[in-house]
C-alpha cells in the first residue's frame, strides 16, 4: 500500500446523507484496523529483523533466569528486571513475543515444527518446547516460531 494512501471524502451532488455516513464509517473502520497510512511509513526490513533478534534474545535470557517452578533465580534477580524492561519496552512499541509452550498445536498454525515426540496419555498435539518464539510487530508476524510438539503415541491413536 502506498505511504500516502488516503480515502478521499466524496462530494455527493445530491447530498445523499446515507452514502456520506457509510463512507465516513468505512474510513473510520479502516483507520481503527490500521489499514491506512495513518500508521506511518513502512518499517524497513532490517529494522524488523533487528527487533525480532532483540526480542528473541531477551526472551531466551529471561527463560534462562528462571528456575523449574518459574521463579527468578536468586543470582539473576538484579539482571532480570532489566530483561523485563527490554521486553516491556518492545511491547510498548508494538512488538509482541509469543512463547507457545503448553499451547495446543494445530497444523494450520504459522509455526515451524522442529521435532515431534510421541507421548503416551495425550489425545491431541501439544507444544512441549518453544525453540524460537513467534514475534509480532503491530500484530503482523515478523518471525515465525519454532517448536517441538508432543503427538499422541500410536497406541493412543488406535483407541
């Protein structure tokens, strides 16, 4: 879409109020759904890649600072708050980091499956490990996640 995309306000010779109100409503919906140039110019690809790399590495660092129960390791408490601040700042500018661990898996999801693990006791696929998180910028994927999924074992699927 061009950087200067605008929907012109039409001038109706018959002053049809209904058509004018519909046009105004559509324009408001496009703005609300970030479909016009009011978002600003496109972000260069190298900036998006850099943001994805920063977000991924902050996510990895954060996960290494946690113990098995999800609490912050004592020796990491001073640094942990800085990593949290980085992730919060990224979120404030529209960058979201999605860890898929524990989510149900569907083959229609935009995820790269790195490995599968046949697992007894489950009836559907589930993400057991996120290798690389999905990164969104203004709700658009800029990095596809990579995951390991648990699949029902062959005995489970026969039942």
